[in-house]
C-alpha cells in the first residue's frame, strides 16, 4: 500500500500495488478538494504487463454533478481501445505504451520502471496517453524522463532522482528502489 498527500493538503491518493520486475497491478483512489470547491474523486484499476507496457486502465471519476467512466485497453498491434460506456473508439497515439493519469503520482512510476531509469542512467522523450481528471478526456502528449541519480549514485541507496518534464513544466521526482515515487515537488509526498 502506498499513499501520497498533496503538498497543498487538498489531495490524497492511496494505491494497493502488486509489483513484478517491470510490470504491476494497481487499485487506487484519490480525493481532491481544490480551494474553488470543485471536489472530485478518482478510482482506477491499472494493469502493466511484464515488459512494463500498460495493457489496461479502468478509471472512474465522481464530482458533485456527474460520474464518468473510461476504459483503455492496449491491443497487441499497438492500438488503444477507449470505451466511455457511451461508445468506443480506437487510436494509436503515436505508439505510446504509457499512460499518465492527471493528478496521480503513481503513474510517473510507469516509464521509470519500464526504462529502469532508477537503476541505470538514461533519457527518453516519450509519447504518452494523457487522461485528464475529472472529465476523463484523452490526448496524446510528449513527456521527457531522465536519470538525475541512480540508486547507486545516491548517498541513500534506497532512493534515486528522476527528471520529468512536459511542455513548460519540469520537476525532479525522488523514487524508491522499486521506482515508486516518494516525493514529487510541488505536487505530493508519500506518507
């Protein structure tokens, strides 16, 4: 079980994660209470295969006015099947194999673990399937992940630092020996 608290004190995410070498299964939930009063919850089920590639995400959001659902399945030929319960569609998303669920700290672990960036130096610019919350709109984005320090570079061999950027935003994530975020400055810290 992992839990993260938003640095502003207005969000909490908890996930039960079953870790494999690069794959994982996760069942998570987060609660967001922005200062503007537009509170919402997000719950998700995530399956990442043994190659570190997302194979399925099912996510539900609920706000005062509405509940939304989205399921994304990645096919063997590299397409994403999207279903909102009101119909489905299919897209390739430029070969993306990772998903970033907005406001979820756990999803930053996916490319880190798949590329083993916490254990060996590397830098990758990746196409990413980005899911916004609470509206569950899906878009293609580009994100960059790079090793700042590996587990063996650090004074504390249980931590590594991974650089993350998307558009004009950049941050350095501290991750544990499994590549799971401990701290995401400006966003959340693991408790």
